[in-house]
């Protein structure tokens, strides 16, 4: 709170004037009053978590407090460490997809795409355009669902429980679409090496268009609900500020970086999966405070809706998975008539495909930032090493910078708008 | 005669006003949160009052994978809950370790605390969790032994506190 | 990605300013440019690439530890550099052997590696000298062993089927 524009924090000023009886032309800092008073100079350490409602999942934070002012935060992670990377080394390439989906459990399509793209690069495999479009459509729907849930739980942390109901209601609409195209609400394992698992079912497109028609109104409703709510505005505006230079130094990506005004978006900067054929804007913020993060997420959902619509309009005809039988399963009906197809099927299911030795790193833009997948292949049917660069893991490092010298209540807002996914952090 | 009736009334009350502790561990927690959302609405079964503190809750929904780092914490929270208490293990991971058979995951939460209802799935659909909670309600209504140590014949397994013993 | 020629030019520039031993090789495969660097020179090379070079790589996006077990030297650490101006990536790789490998930390060049170096230490036991807080990050503090080394057992429990259920003790035994 120290280095802020005094005009940006009227609520704090008022609050301070009430609680500390400091009116008039004192500098606004919120902390100097405490410092003057000898009794408050004591620091004490408060443990928040790992089981705490306001830390999304099992994040543990060791906070050093001075009165109600946070002086330092040490995040302690690892409570959901699942050893997924180690488990993947024991699985065939096509089974690994199931595992990587469970890392960042709100962005499962992104995890699977990042992994499949890196394996495809190692195999030098072309993905048919229809599969690329289907991936884009699903990823953008997933981005909407993820942002909605982040918003819902974030608002819940700040006491706006209506947003939780509404966010879950509309997230269920997206999950219904996933269920229709792949059979599961979460972790659908829809994206395959070489394409996608199945073509979209008849009637899916109509459902998506219905969703696209509803969603803008719903987003407007959220803005009405939150954006005109004095409590919401006062708690978000001007809190958790992080400068653009510091964010870049800390490797922060995604909406957090864009909220500081840096238009870095891998979908635009290094297009993959035919994102270059889509027209969309990259929303950015101005100050890098919590309110900008909220705004950037809201606008990103609108942009995602645009992308989904363009994807449906321009969905190319053709195969949904590569025709290379060494990588993709043959169609079901061929198994009854073709011996060759049967052999391929048997080899793929029992042994999996082999990947030539090499290593690669592929990064895509997940709802939380750069999601990179590093795969080391040693020529066998199992990856020798798989590492995910998870955006939440890196973004979490910026939490101490955001929350230092602010009140506890603001730091809760920081965690809410940081949107860390512990499954992604710990893997 | 009177005591059995009273028991019935008490159990009926307990079963229809379960206070779950929010305890999200991983992916399943997301589905657990959708259970309270308007479409599934667990309030129909009287279990919507999610409590953040274990001392105010009587049902622990273990939703997600329990890692070796988390297991002591879970056990501690369970010990802090007041009797009578029940545990629902949600998802393949907390029921059996699921697909993560490796160094980091406890292979089933029943290794370190008694579990009343297992809900399979990865993740289970919200309907499945609601069904599990309904099963638990049946169990509560028909069950006389309210302390879990009696229920599972586990007397004498309490932590020995040096000051007391 | 810089193409093969661009990679050679980068390597030449590093060699001319830091000496011949700094860069041990280059490889360009599948669109990814990799610069092999001697472990002793990692800090200097990264400092040069991030600040001194005419085409600087200002951001480090990811740091992976790798265990190439049968091969020697055994461990590898990858630094994925990114240039946001040129939308380009460069991979700097170093190989270290031994049971307790050491590398200099680069936390003062790239503050973002704080957690990632700790993760590599946690999983592979690579100690980054000079890191202010070199502790385990994901596993419990009292854990022994470095689980993502290739020779660390997977752990877990075998699945019981009818053919092997008599071979393993059950929980009630
Ligand atoms: S059972 Fe499946 S969905 Fe649930 S925590 Fe485990 S991996 Fe995640």
C-alpha cells in the first residue's frame, strides 16, 4: 500500500480515518501509523493452510504479520505432489495423455495438447486441419470454463457467493458440451497424438452455437453483478499491484502479465495449432492490480467465444486424426475386414508406438500462462523424461511481491485473482 | 424402549443435516464444488452447509489424491472433528491410489483413517457423490454405534498423549 | 527458433568473448536449437546471452532437470531462453555427472528460477550453489532420495489380481 496513488484508495483512507483517527493531510500509506506505535512493531508468524478455504486447494502460506499488515509470505507447496512426471516414464506414449491431463485439472485440454504437440514434433507428424480446428474449439471452451471457475471461486473468497452459483451454472453448460463430444465432464482424453479421438457428434455444433448465443448475456450479467459492486471494486482496485518489469523478471505469464499491460500471448506471438487463422484480440490491463486481472479474464472469455464461433464457421472437412497407422488407431469398422488394420491395432494397443530419440520443448498458452511440455525420447515406447512447465508454479512466485505490505484482506484478494491451481503447481 | 426411539430421532436428525467439511485436494474437489451448484444442489439432501473448520463438521469428503506430505495433515484434521463423524472417500485416488501407483501417493486413504463410503470414478460425477452421501445417510439412520472406534472395532488406537497416560 | 546458421553464429560469438571451452557443441533438431555448454561456464554463458549479446535472450521460461541414465555424464539441466522481441526460443543445455552434482545458480540473472531450481534439486539432487533457499520444495523436508532419477524405484503398490493375490501380504495380515 505504500507506493500507491493516494486517490486510488479512497476506501482505505476512509477506513483508516475511522479506525485510527487520522484525518486530514497525512500521507496515505496505511502502515506508517502502525510503525509509529511501539507496541505494533512486533512481528509474528501466522500459518495459513494447507487446509484453508481461501487458498485454492491445499496451498500453505507462512505469513509474517505486523499487526494486520503482511510483511512477508512464504508459499509452501507440495501437498498434492503426485509424482505424475515419474509415473509418465512408466507408461506408453498414448497412455501418458491420461496422466498429464490430471496435472492442471482445470485446463485438461491444454495439458493434453501441449503433450501431444511435443510428441508430434518428435515424430514429425502432421495434424490434419480439421483436428487442429477441433483442438482450438475445445481449448477455447476449456478456457472459458477455467476462467469461469477461477472467477467463481475468487468471488467466493471475497464473499460474493452468488458468483459461485452462477459461475458453476454456466461452467456446467461447457462441461455438457465436453461430455457430448468425448463422454466425460473432466479429463476427457479427447486429444490424441496426431489429432483428436473422435469426430464431433451430430448436433454438437448446434449445441455449441446455442451456448455461444447465451454466453455473452451471461457475461454481461456477471459484470453487472460484480463490476458495479462497491465492495468488489474497493477490494480489487489498487491492491496486489505488481510492475510489468518485475512480472517479467519473475517469469509471470498469462492474464497476470497481460494485466500489467504487456500483450504477450503465445497464441499471437508464436501461433500453433492454426491459431494464426483466427481473428481475436489480446486484452491487456493498465496497472497490474487485481481489478485488471479480473477484467482481463472477463475480456478473454469474450475473445474465446469469438474464436469458437470462427472455428465452427470455418471447420474444414477431412480427417480428424492423422492417417498414419503407426500412430493412430485404425477405424473400428476396418478391424473386421482387414488383417493389416488388426495387426496395427494390436501393436498400438499392446506395445504403443515408438518415438525416435530426441528432445523437445513445446509451449502453448493455457488459461494461466505459458504451459510448456518437455519430452525426452530414447527410442522406446515410453518417454524417458517428461516435464511440464506449469504456469501456476511460476506465477505463484509473484505472490510475495504482490501481497507485501498490504492488509490480510487484500492478500486474500491477491490469491483469489492469482488463480493458482495446486494440481499444476505440485504435479 | 424410549432410548431406541430417541436414538432413531437423533439419527434421523444427524442423517438429514450433515455438515460436510470442505476438503478439496485435487481434481475431485472441483466436482465436489459443483455438487453445491444449482444444477446438482446438495441442499435437497440437507448437506449443503460446507464448514471450513473441522470442528464444526461431521462429514469429511476426501476429494482427491492424498500425497505422503498431506496424509498427516488429513489425519490431524480428522482427529479434530467431533464424534460422531463419517468419511466419504471420493474418487479413485483417495479410495485406492487410483492410477498413481508411485512414490508420492498414499495408496488409499483407508490406510490411515476409517472410510465409510467409497465413491468410485475419476472424477465421479456429482450425481455419484450425491448417491454416496445418500448411502451414508442410510448408514447413519441404521447405525447405532456412533463412535468410529466402536464402529470399526478399533478401540485402543488413539494417540497416546504423554501428559495424560 | 534461430536456424542452424544462426545457432552457429551465437556459438561463435560466445566463444570469441568467453573462450573456446565455454560452448562444447550445438545441435539443431526438429526446429529446436540447443547450445551445449560446459557446466563451469553456465553462469557466464547465460549472463552473456541475457545481457551482453547483440541479440539478447532476456527471459528464461523454463528450467528442466533430466536424467540420461545410461549415458555419461548423467544429469542434464536445460535452460529454455526466450526473446519476447524476436518471438524466439533457445535451449541451453549442460551435462553434469557424479552423484552429487553442483551447478552455479542463475537466480540473480533470472529471478524466476527460484522455485524451478529448488524443484530440480528436489527431484534430481542437483545442488545449485549460491541459491538462497536450497531446500526441498515438493516433497516433505525429511524425505530421502531423489525420486525422479531413473534408478529410483517407482514405488506404489502392485495391483492384486487372482493370479498374484497370494504373493503379497494383505493389510490385515
Ligand atoms: S480420482 Fe481422478 S479426478 Fe479424482 S483426484 Fe484422482 S486423478 Fe483427480
